[in-house]
């Protein structure tokens, strides 16, 4: 399977100016001391990170000693720090392309170098999204002129041209269209708007035509698909993601007294759009103000002060509503977090009985319409947190008032001589748990048996948010923020626990723990959200007396031990739109036998650290439409400790596990949680861990996975596979919906590649199966119709379409003979066979293109496009490019794209 599609997703064009945030990278003093001899250098690849965020990585997890204290960043990262047993760094603005950085960390005679990719969340650079050979020569780059920063369409004229191409007549065979809206419907045909200039082979859309375009398009992202073609021998397809956005965002940092913070000029604030995937960096001025150069889309955003000493502590969240053209956000900087809010503001005192300043947002758009929620469920009180007590403290924030951040600063001192500190984090919200009905196991099984994918529930855009960050505990990252929507998977409540050894830190002095908890009720004043952090002294003593083993954390990671990225596709389109891989986390769930071709690194931390762990089991729990389920976790009885691993007190590391088979699992409707259960003993007493308490396995902080199943193992599909080559680990891993699609609607298509095991990729982002796509379980290669009501190999495209080409040439020979006799009667058997082939494939493709579940269809160029689309014989046939008798030019659907690497198959990309 080979295809080549260049996809340009031109989105966030402007790079905001960047200054230091007051935390300078630690400088090496190697010049003042002799270099150790001999010195060793270790090099490692870190898991990819996102732009515009503070990243904290455990030195222990990096294989470094706790006393490593010197880091030198290079590349795209200029700010790094080692503190509390962590490597911390700030990633730069999302410039629309991947960026790279390295960190040189010295510890005694050892130098460790860590390389990291900062992966753009909204790529703008051209990339080859085809299935042609990785070493194929690059196709022309598309130059787009007239878009504003962020690829915002302003009404200015647009011009498209291919770099290095001029004087090529593309007018007659080139086409373009725009898809937009929630259903990704075709909104505009660009052929009706543009004009062609032969001199530089460019297409232009005038100012008045652009205004008509803007009047037609809704606010949000849209996609322009350009198929620039001279004939069937030359054609290139581009996707351009652009934006219609009107809101400009600005903001200011304030002290608790409400005065501008004047001491942070040059520091950075980091913006994250949860739904829009926008990530940006802005720089503060002398008055604590900032303005984002690019427009923002309606959605929910987090704003964070970049600070390596107090990572993610000073943070707020806010909505940008539909219709807003201006949005101003304020963020309050509390005292006591190492941030000087300015001499003038420090001298101010709040008036008696006056309220401190609060983070807020003001804008000219309107919020969402009121929700219909029964009065009995509104403002239901959360379970009040336990009060402070001896050796414990509770910090809690409950958000009820609309769009008003509620934040509580964490300030806790651990006395000298304390051995350990326990942490219990709880996030609770009625936002989702009370408005989504619970589905029973019987109802779920009925839905599965129907084989009809359930209708997707339309998500609310404006959802409550929560955040917490705990700073000061050694070698421990306790920081997270998200939408309340994610709590639905836990029946409205999540709990995270940790027990941290602090004996070394409190040997001679007290240890100060700081941070914050926060929540905001976005979009209405109903259904509050609460974030709570509880700190407890001497948790080790409490744990050692416990009759339980507790999983503190469990994490999958990428790349695997063979340096292959897994689980999450590197090259993606948009989460909801586009022709690339759909973003997500994908796990291959076997229902027959385990396969260890592509393994997954797994790390499990547990308490008490002296527990004797004898068995590790994995389980899967189904998550449906975000609704909690009345179904239990299905556990495998395979003991993972029979696979390669290392152990140390409180920690088990697997360099690469092979997921066990779940033979008693029926295909999940949507997503799965993967859980871990530990068995062993504490003090000689046999005990097990509770998977519901800390047992959910995360990947990049997320713990819901889209399961993939082998379509080739399904009884009524196995005989429909074509080709003899099967990639190691399996190459027909598909979502349940993809399998249902293949089995429904009377489809009898013969198929081959879908996705590899755990969507394993190369470092460049290509599937390990040598495809640029095929890493989301929703892209299928299939034989063409053979013209005889089937999908046989020869006329289905075998041998790179050679048999199809022979049929076309044979039909052309029949026509040529008739032409030489100067008659007008065309009825040769090969010509009739060719017409049947054309008719069946056109009808097949027309029906699938009209299906709302179809994203894109790719067919072959050259003689395939000549016959199937243009209804003509190829240029190199004996007749030349004349019309095939009895055929005609086909106005193919806009979703159908001729591609030069699809001579032996056609390809479909699905939404679900």
C-alpha cells in the first residue's frame, strides 16, 4: 500500500516575542574546577512534550542520582532548573512545527544528555501525509499568501501556488473545497471563487470573494482542500487548516489588593486552549499586562505564570464565549510564593471588610443558554473536607459562582525529623455525574449486540475546570488541570494518593510545602466543582500498619524499548476534523492470544515500600459516552512478573510488557480504562491492592484508551483479507466502529492494512507498516470493484494495477481497430468489461463518499484517474486520450482525491 498526500495545516503563524521569566538556567562553573577524568556521557530520548507548558520530570525516573544539580539546556528551551529531585523546564510557544531541545545534566563524573521533541499541537508546516516510500522525493511546497497570524482569514485576497512550479496549466483539472461545521460538511467550492494565473501557476481569491467566504463560514476552524492537477500524470493534494476567529485576548496580573504587578516585566504567561488545542506564550510588560498577537477561538482556556520554582501554582481558567471580539483576563498573584508583586502594592493594605481581588474575565460575548437541571440537583453540596487536625492540613476550593475562580494557597510546614508526608488529592464535581444517566451492563450489552455504533452525545463546550499543584515534596510531580468532564469516568470524583519520603530533607531543618488548589464554575452557577488537597505527616508509619497494598501511580510510556513511538499517533490532523490520523490513545486488545512484537514500558509505584509483591495483573474497564457503567473490571490472570522487570522498594519497572489476551471481553463501544492489581503480602499477611484506588494506568496524564481489535480475526471478515504479507504484531487493528462498518450496509469489500499493533510508528511518525497514516484504527485499504460484482485480485488492483491497465489498453486496441475501419460501432468484449469496471467503482465510491462517516477517499492517479474520473483512455494508449465509448467524464464527489500511490487499492478514512 503506497500513497502520498501533502497536507499543510497552516494555523499559528506568528511566534510571540519571548524573554526570560526570571528563572535563568543554572550556569556551569566548570571553568573554575578541573574536569573529571574520565567522564562518561549517557544519551536518552524523553517522551514528547507540548509547547507552552512547565514540564517536571523525576530525576529518579531519568536514571539520575538525587544530588544531580547542574543542567544546561540548548535548542528550543532556554530555561531549565533542577529542584526537589526534578528536572524542570519551560517549553516555547507553538510555532506550528515541531521543535527540539537537549539538556546536559552533570552528576560527578557522569554527563547525561536528554533529547526531547516539543510537538506542535496545531502544525503549520507542510508534511507528506501519504503512504508512499519514506525516501520518495518531496513534492512541491504550497505557498499561501494572505492569511493573518494563526491562519486567520481576514478578508484579504488569498493566493495559492506551488514552490518551483510556473507556466503549468492547472486551470482545467484543479479543484478545491472547504469543509466546516460540526459535521465537517462541504461549505464552499473554491472553483467558484478563484481565478488562475498561468505565469506562476497560481490560484487567487479576490477580496470580494473572500468576504463572501467569510459571510458563509461559521466561527472556528475550517479546512481548504486543494487538488492541484495538470492531468492524471501530475497532481498534488494539500489540506490547509485556517480559522475564522474574532476574539482578541489580553490580560493583566494583579496583587491581592487589586493593583497591577509591576515587577515581572519580561516574565512569561502560558496559554492552553483545552478544546482548541491552542498553546501560546505571551510576555508581560512593566505593568503586568500582556496581549496575545493571534486571535483565539471560543472555548475554555488555562493561563499560567511560567515559574520553575513554583510550577503551575499561579494559574487561572476562563471561557471565551461565542460572539466575543475582546476578552480581558486578570490573574491574581498571591503573596508568599517567591514572586515580588511590587513595592507599591506590598505597602498597600486592604480596607477593613473588603474582599481581596479575584481572577476574572470580562468580554463582549454571551455565555451559553441556561441548562435545564432539576432544582433538586442544583448546587448540591459537596462532601465537606475534613478539618485540619494534629499532623494534618486540608486545603480546599469550591467553585459555585459563574466564571469566578476560587483558589486556595497551600502553605504547610513539615517539622524537623519527619520521615514521610502523605498526600490525598480529591476532585469532585456534579457537573457531569448528576446530568448523565448511568447505563446498566444489560443495556450496554444490548447496544453491543446491535452492531450499530451509538449516537455520539454532543459535548458542552463550556465545562467547569479544576487545578492543583503541590511544590516542595522531593522527586514527586503532583500537578494537574483539566475539565470536570473527565470526572464522569470516575462517577464524578477522582482521588489520587502519594506517600513521599522526606527524611533526608527534614534531617536538619523544616520542609516547606506550597502550591495551590482551584476550581471555576464555567458557563453557569450550577453544579459546583471542588478541588481538595490533604497533607498528612508520617504516612509511612500509617501505611506499614495497613492491611492493604496501594498503587500510588501506574504509567505507560513511549517510545518503547525498541525506540518506536507507540499508543499516541505522532502525525495527526485535528481531533475532530482533517484528513490526518485522529488524535487519541490507542491500545491493541487481543481476544485470542498475547503478542509481544511491540511492547509497552510500564512503571508502577506502590506502598508500603516493604510490601512483598508476588503478582501483577492487568484489567480493563469499559467507559461509554462518558457515562459511568454498572460493570466490573475484567482482569487477566496472567502474572506480568513472569515478564522482564526490575524491582526496588515501592517501584516495579517493566521495560516492555506484552498485553495479555482478554478472551472473555466483548468489543468495547467506545473507550477503556486499563487498571493494575497487585497481589502480595505485608508483614506476612496476604493482601491485594484495590484497582479503584490509584490503579488506573495513565499515558501522558490520560487514562482512557481507544481499544483496537484485529479485524482479520473476526470470523466473517477473515476470508475478506487480501494479500499474503502480514506485518508482525498484526496490521488490521481497528476500532469497533471500523469493524462494524466493514460488516454493515451489505459491504463485501476485501481489505488489507488498517493499523499496526498499538499504532507503532517510526521516529518520523510513519506507521511501522510503512504508511504515513493508518495509525488510528480508522483507515482502510481495499481492492477496487472488479466489474463483475466482486473484488477479485486482478481487476481489484493487484500488481500495482497492472491488470486494470491491461484491460484499459485492450479496450483501447478494440476501439483503435474500429477507428481504422472508419466505422462507428464499438462493442468489443474488453470495452464492455472496462465500462462495467468503471460503473461499479463509480457507484461504490459515490455511495461511500456520501456517507457522513467518511472523512476522505483516495483513488489512483494515472490510468486509474483517466478511466474512472475523466472517462478517457490514457495518453500513452494506442488511441491517445480520447473519450471511452459509452462512458463520460464523472463529476466525482469532493471527498474523493486521486493519489499516485493508490493504483492497487482504494483507501477510505472514517470519522468513527
